[in-house]
C-alpha cells in the first residue's frame, strides 16, 4: 500500500469519527497513530486541501467564544464512499511497512561510534516521548484499542532494544 494512501485513510477515518478543525485534527493524529506514518502538520493540511478539492470533506466556519473562527471539517457522502474504497485498497495491498528505527539502525555502522551513540540516544528519547504520548491517549474500544496496544508494545520493544545498544 502506498504511504500516501495510508496517510489519507488515517485523516479521513479520524474525520469520520469526529468532525474537527485542522489544528485539533493534527493534535489527535500526533497523539495517536498518525506519527507512525509521518503525518506532520503540513502533510495533514495538504491532505485536507486535497479532500476539499475532491469534495470528500466540506468545512463549516465555527466561532468559539475563546478562539477565532475555525473551519470544522466533516466527511461528505462522496468522502464516505471514498473512505470505503481507500480502506479496501489499503487492505488489499498490505505489503509495505514502516519501521524507521530498524531501517536507521541498519545503516548506523557507517558513522563514527560517538555519532552512533548520539543517534541511539536521540532515537531512544524520541521513542520515550512517543510512549508517554501513547500512555496519555484516551483508551479506545475494538480494533482501534488493539492497534494502540500493539503500537505501545512496538514502541516499548524499540526502547528496550535501543537501551540494550546503549549499555
């Protein structure tokens, strides 16, 4: 499956569950699973623009008394259909994975030991930060909850492996 399709699926699925404005959407994805596929703030906003252009979502200006007017995005009927197609496409082509820690580790022999150690320490610190974010994320039922639990275990295993390398 293409990473782009998976990113789009994550954004569209989140909006299907909770109509949100862009900033809240980014926060939800960064605190949940979005970071696993590299969903950054600029990427999320680019995807939102594509979705508006495709008529998969529409926005409604909402004014909260404490904040300026914000565009809250909701999935349209076309977006609902697109979600099903996108989900089936991703399921049918589940051949790629994203394991940045393993991919980077495989290439660290090419740098000096001090640089290796600094890289391992930075990777470990980042994974600890991600684990704290996962711990703070609200519990979910069903397969979403299982996905978060799986991700928690993967990150915990990465931390353990990195800490072993640092000893």
